[in-house]
């Protein structure tokens, strides 16, 4: 098949206008980040910027992932994204910010759900810094009763849950999926396999297999760059192919995570790498990975 014209839906990218001063981590704070120094992305990134970096690929639709907007008013980002869509046609679906521990979580979810591009919400639950520090049921984690009380409200609005958490929390993620079978959980950034040692990858694979055993789960293959290491197909093929093997090609989506993943590689390096890694798969699986699964899951307009 012609990889140059392969239609792509990018199910995980960000827009921000820093002149609005709505993103603390980009405007006036510096936070610990898995890629290290992120000063190069502390600039406005809008649809024209996205189209410029992705010009060598046939991206037909995108899904905006919440970008850590000021938590005082999460729904304001959804309103802004819809205004951006009305002006530019981008994005074609959206994922909102929602913190399930908030006392006003019912209002936040109802606020997001009132907007037609909204498909999912993301929360990054409290996470242990390493596998050895993991404590089951820690406050703010996936097993916290207050977290679950807020999470339960997703079903009322028909929203998915985009989860970003390291792989040592995937056992609790699987428990959440099992206990709320009507809500689809989409794992962001491939379960964050940053430890590429044999032991680290073995733990990551075990977590991914536990999570994937629940039928109401999916995964976005993105965010797999490593600090100071070039993004190449050779460096990342094992992680990509293991993920596809574990979840099946019908539950995986390739995503750019741009502009954040520009810290790890160019758009061309990342998407050319994805295309190289899966070039020998059947055409139907390739189309599913790059387009069809994202269309089914996020229903971009």
C-alpha cells in the first residue's frame, strides 16, 4: 500500500494559545517532565502550526487531548476548543480535563458533555514514582473510593476515560475496567515504557497484558520517546510490536502527542517510524492502526 497517501487520524494532539495564560506548566511554572527540558514547546501551537509539521503525511482528522489547562475551570478549555473548531475546522473531536476527586465532578462532566465534540476525559491518577514504590489503593489512585465515585458518573454521559499512568498501575487500571464494564478506558502513551531494561520491559509487558485482558480497553501508541535518545524505528519497534501483539490491531491507535513529542523527534521521524515498523502487517490492520480505530473510538466529525 502507498504509505504516503495512507489516511491518518491523529487521536492525541494538543492545541494551546499561550497568550491566554491558561496553561500554568507552559506559561509560568516549570514541572518535572519525563523528557527533561521542555522549554522548546513553551510557545503557542495552533492548527496552522500542526498542519505545517504534519504536511508530509495525509492527516485527515485530529483529536485534541486536554493540555493541563488551569484546573479552576476545566470546561473553559472545551469551550475554547469548540471556538477553535468553528474558526478553523480543527480539531475534529476532543478529550476534556476531569479530576474525579473534585467535589464538583458531576458539574464538570455535565459541562463537558454539553459540547458536541466531546468524546472522553482524561485524569492522571495519583501514581507511585516507581514499581517498587507502588502501594495498592493509595489516596487519589484508581482504587480510592472517592476517585471511583466520580469515575462512575462517566457512564451517565457516555464518555470514555483516557488514562495516563505508568505500567505499574495497570493492574488497578484493569480492576477499574472490570468493575465498570460499560466505560471504555484508553491507555495513553503506551503505558509509559521508559525503562527499557530487560526487567523494566518484562514488568511493562505484564502490566499491559493484565490491562488488555479486559475487553473495554484500548491503547494509544505514542509518548515512547526517551530523553537523549533518537526516535527511530529500531529503538521503538519492540515496544510498538509488543503493544499490537498484546492488544490486537483493532484496539491500538498511533498518535503524535504533538507538540509535546517534538521533544523526542520530529513528526516525520515519529510517523515514518510507525509506518516502517508495521509495513509488513496486512493492509486492513495498518489502516486500523492509523485511521479506522480512531474513527470508531473517538468519532471525529
